[in-house]
C-alpha cells in the first residue's frame, strides 16, 4: 500500500481535531432533522478534507457526511470521512467526539484513522498491518461471557418513532451484560472496542462514514466485525456488531432472540 494513504488519513483527522477544538463550546448549530444537528465546524472540516484529497489524489472518490459523494461502491479508491463524529455531543459541549476516515478499495477499508482530540488519542490501522493507539499496538479484551462484558451502543436519529425497538434491545443486553453504555460517537465506540475498553458494540441505521474506519481498527486489533444478523460486514450495510470475538456469538444470540420475540 502507498504509505502516503495512511499518512494522509492521519494528517486529515489530526487537522480536523485541531479545528474542532478551536471552536468547541461556541460553534454555530443548525438542524438537518428533528434531532440531527450540524455545525459550521462539520462543514469547515469537510471542506478542508476535500481540498486535501483533491490536491494529493485527484482521481480518488470521496464519500463524506455533509456534502455526499460516491453512495454506490466505486471501483477505485474512495475516502469515507466523518468531519465530526458525535456532532450532538460537540454541540452540547460534551467532550466525546472525533474525526474518522477510511480509504476503501472496492468497498473494503485498507487504511483508517480516528482522532479523539479531547484525549489526544490517534487510532490507526492498515489492512493486514495491525491496529495502533498513538503508535502502540492495540488488542481487544479477553472477556469471554456477557456477564463480564462492558457493551456500548448508539441510537438512530429516528429513535422517537422506534422507542420500543431500540430501547427494548438495549434492555435485553442490560439484562445479560455487566454494563451497557451509550456514548454518542460510533467511531469512538469502535475504537474503544479495539482498545479493550469495551467488549462489544452494536448499532443499526448507520452511515458508512460512521463505521468504515472504526470497523477496520477493530478487526486489526483482533476483534470480529459483522452485521447485526451475523452476515459479512460492509460499511454501506447500515448496521454493525463489533466485538472482541469471544462474545460475538452470544451477542448475536441476544439480538436474534429479541427480534424473534417482537
């Protein structure tokens, strides 16, 4: 792989983090939906990213949250970018947010970087090359049953119309796991699974930019990543289950059992 790919991914997310922190606490907030927010920082960071990729890789596609892009999987390289993952947290002054990017080839991530500027944590991975946090190797946890597991999830923007479904599955896991958290940034959730801070993460109704980078980081840290029905993961698949591998089947069983009882 061209070493400039990962270098560019790292540069992009670190620049994004600097821009996020410069405006944190006083960013202008607008609405894209009833509870779906956007700030001027989301837009400024994405413009920076698009200019960077256009300069270095003018023939590459881009798919990013605010300005769209290659919705279908292109044949060649495609950068999948989230300028602020955790915008609602960011807008409310809650320091759990990041920037996330993955370079996909034919829909499969080959390089990824996620930067959490509040903790100055840079998560990176290359396919087949392992995953790292600030240059140190990452490894998933060793928890081997749900009662010993710390799980994390997120809620979709249409949660108001699906409270029974979303909260019901949350409750099913609360009844079996040591603890369940909801932090508000899918990319950080995934990276924390890779780092062994969390043992498993599930969420539905996600976009590619939410999960493309983090999913590769989990896989390269020794974890397992599928869709929530157990089928092979794809960033455009809309839902994800990422675990340390040891509790993956148990989590699939909880999801299947809950859905069959609805």
